[in-house]
C-alpha cells in the first residue's frame, strides 16, 4: 500500500503548541509517495540549522532521511537516503 504523508509545522512555543494547516510533503516537486510510512518528524539531523525530514518506513523498518534545502518555514526536499550506522541501514521493529 502506498501513502502520501501530511505534515503539520509547529508555529507556537513549547508551552502553547500551535500548528500550521496540514500540507502534503513533496520531494522533487512531486507528492512524496512511499511504502506505508509512520511518523514523519522534522529535526535538524545534519546540524546545518534547517529542520530535515526523517520518516520511519514500514517496509524492512528502514528510516528515510530527506535533507531540507529550503527554510524551516518553507521546507524543500529532494531525494532521500536511508539512515545508516557503520555502513548498514538502521532498522527498527515493524509490523
């Protein structure tokens, strides 16, 4: 089953959470379509000050990493890589 994930950006502070209207995540200008995925999460994974997209993937429990080349307010994603440790894909329990 293929899904198109939605993302809500946080627009408030920790004490008063507010979120943007949901929008469909895009990569390379197209709706991001993947195997069943769970919990898209925005975090500055690569330490460049921009919140990147990290998504768990049901198939094989791999984790996709999409670096953000836009801004934190208007993220832009292109291609993904699977997160790895010691040259092997990181996997989590799934199913």
